[in-house]
C-alpha cells in the first residue's frame, strides 16, 4: 500500500470518528439545568441567554419530584422533567425579548414560583407595537370590590336567552362583552318587557355568543393545568392547595388596634354570582395578567398569550351560565 493511500485512509477514519464524537463532545459541555421544588431553590440556573434564530440547547433534570418545563407565549408542548433522568430540548426564538419559563407540574404550594427567564438578544425583522391591556385603557381599578347588586335565583340559560334576544337593544360584539359586567348588561335590559329571569337568560346568551367551542375547550385545558389546584376543578375555590393558602397575604394590614395582622386569603370562588356577575371580562383580564397583590394569586401576563387569557376568562364564566352544548 502506498504511503499516500495509507494516509488517506487514516484521514477518513479520523473524519468519521470526529463526525461521531464531536456532537457528543459539545453535548457533554452543555450544563445540566436542575429543577427543585420552589422551597429548595426552584430552577438552577434561573436566568438563560439566547440569540434570535440560533438554537438554545438545554439539558433538564429533577433533583426531587416530577416537574414540567415550558416557555410562556411560545407554541411548544410542555416536557416532563423526571428525577434522575436527563431531558434534552432545543428552543429557537424568532424575536428578541425576555421570555418566562415555568414548571407545568403541580409540585407543591409554591409551584407557581418555579419560574425563570430567557433573555433573547437580536434584531426583530418586524417589530410588533406594544399593546395596552383593556383593563388599563378602561382605567379600571381591579382591586376594588365589584359585587353585583342583584343576582339570579337560578343558573341563567343561554338556550332560553337565544330565543329572547331578537330585536333587543343589546350589543353582542366582543368589545361590548369585554368591557361590561353581566350585571351591567342585565341592568340595561330593565327597560324591556322581559322578566328578571329572562333578562339573565339573555345575558347568558351574550356571554356564550362570545365564546366558541374551541375557546371554551382551550380555556378548560388552561384552567385544569394552571388554576384548578387552587380554585378547584369546579371553580368553588376548594383546590388541593386552597387550605394551605390561608394566611398567605398582606402582612402590612393594620388592625383597629394598630397592630399588624395577616389577612386570611383563600382562592376566588368562581361559582359565586355576587363576585362574578359584577365583574367584567376586562377586570378578570387585569387580575390574570397582574396577579392578586398581597395574595397567593400569581401573575400570568408573561405566561399566557392574549388569546389564551380571553379563552380562560370565557371558561371561568361558564361556572355561572348554562350553555348549550
């Protein structure tokens, strides 16, 4: 064998070995991201950096219980992060910004604190203008009480309301629905010949007409994944963590004697007509976006898209009204 042929074969073998081992080498140099229950530290590291259009490779593992990983406002499926196993994922961002990643598994009372950020640098190809949330543009005080002055004697029926709404002076547009509470719509019908029960049925139909089957299904899924553990599967406020949330609140509240007193906090009861029928969708948007100040209610503005928030709100109102399937 000629020396040149021997050298060529060696180079070919080296190239093949390099092709196989190089990815393994670079993969081994990616640090492992650890997940622990929030009480023990949460995500480590909890701040990541990436570039627009460049893959961000991550290796995830859990140091205690099963966790989940997802990035807010991105079209991605959550991935399980199992104890003692390494999960590999690759993310690609198409626009710069600060993204929030979070745990998708209910791993404990402080599960919602399992969050971190990904700082993505780069120039956007088509910058999107910032949008002002509806509750801000309407100048709503989302912390003020919004109880309904009157409530129905039973659950209003959208089926009955659909048969009554013809020729009524009611705006069924999304803008009207989002900016008005169910009670406000009920009150605007006071000059009609409808009975009290019929007016509430019309309200139920207006609310259903602004919620498609797809949006209700999506809202139901979002609720089950992110809200039910505190607010309960049926919206009563009796989720598995509800009792543990008592006492989480604003410790700066002053009693009549001047001493500080911890306010008792419990998850909102979405089946309570006094609370829900006096609140507009815009108010619920603000509470979901910002979270409950001084309560255990986390902010979801960096997690949910605007469409997801409206879908979730549509589903929450379904605890109040009887919709036709």
